[in-house]
């Protein structure tokens, strides 16, 4: 290489280095602008190192609605907390007005979550109660002392469990074939919510199912006097969002008592979201690993049912449980 060529190469390299230095000096430093914590994690079930795509898209849509340039921002998982998304970018990327508007919109989600009321009024009309025989058929009016009780309202408190439940609808004969391993058995799997009723009842509920649009029907009960009755009953949910969602129809509601060795154990409120289709029944899957995909599907099914279910199940912006937006520096 000639001296002239070497000199040109050195000059070119020097200019390139200077350009890189200038770009580095002019490049805006990236800081943490906000942190969003989501109940249940902000990552896919099988990869705790990646941002869940649903959360990424939800946050991007939220930012775009506030006219915030998402190209200047980076959404990533907090390295210390996999349930937290970090919004990182240059300080000027969020103006004071944008920070306030973003905080207001996110706080509305948090306040709506806090406002959820997990109680229902059980309304009974004993004046119309009927006695039942062992086969569950009506055999005449209830005793006079029961009829005289008239209308009663019993407040019930229930919980929102950690996750939704899967109900495998399989016959006893199909179950035996599956345990014997003689054939592959497929069964319909239902998606539902099983909520523990915390309130004590003066009777045992042996059966009550209602279409959610009506939330009323005959409730079969067993009294402490061993009377089996059918009493007209209705449910009135105190949470407005839950009540309105149920009244639109499409879901099924039931209340029943769990018995063991002839003794009362607990009362459960069940809300059925629908069927997840037919899937292989795996009786020896003790870890339930083969059904994790179904559980995730069921959680998202519940999320799509709307509030208040979307606060507790599935993946989406309603799972937000804490937000921290940095003040403008």
C-alpha cells in the first residue's frame, strides 16, 4: 500500500470515529419513564424473559391513544420483576401533559379493580316452597311454618379464585376405559369459575342452576330438620359490572353445597363461560401439565367475558395492579 493510500485510510477512519463520537454525544440518554405491574406476570407462560406480545400491543395502543411516539420508546421486562413492564426512552419523549393523561387513564383501571364488590343477594320466596320426595319430584306445599317465613334475603360473600377451573365432562364408562388404557378417550372440557361462598347458610343447597340472563329458578335445599324443599330463588349481584354482564346472557350460574360422607362441607358459586371443545382425557397426568394450555385458554376466555372477570383472569391491560410514572426531570 502506498503512503498516499495509507494516509487516506487513516483520514477516513478518523472521520468515521469522529462521526461516531458526535452521534454518541448527541444521542439522548434513555431513562425509565414508567413501570407497569401486572397481576399474574407480564411474560408468556413458557418464557419469563420475554414481554408477552398481548401486553406489548396493549401498552403500545395505550401510548398511541395519547399521541405518544412509540418509536422513541422501548418496552421491556423489569430484570428484577417478571410481572413488571418498564417503559424506557429519552426524557423528552413524554411531556408533562402526556404523563398526567397516561397516569389518569391507568389509574382509572386500578380504581375500577378496587371497586369490585364480591357479594350477591340470595332472595328466597318460602311462601311458594314445595316439598320434594327422594326422587326430587314435588309432592305438595311445604309445611305451614316454612310457608309463613315468606320472603327472605340472605347476603352471600364469595371470592374470585386465583385461576379459572376446567370441568371435564366424561361418563363413568369412558373414565374406566381411560384408566384401563384400552383406548384414547376425548371429552368435552368446560371453562368455569368456582367461587367459594364464605357466608354460612341455614340449609344445604342441593341444586340451583339458572341462565345468567334471568338469574332465577327453583332452588332445592335440605333444611336442618331434614326437609327437602324447592324454593323459588333469585340472585342479585351487588357489583354492577358483574350484574350487567350476567344479565346480557351467554353465561350460566349455579350454586351448590359440597357434601362429604353425608356431611356439609362448603358452598360454591359457579359461573360457566362455555366449552373449550373436546380434548384427550389424561387420568394419570398428576401434575396437570397436559392441561396447562387449556387453563391458559380458559383464562383468556374469562378475560373476554369482560369486567370484573378481566381484572383477575387472562391477559390484557385490565390485569394492571400497580403503576409508577416518573415525574418529568
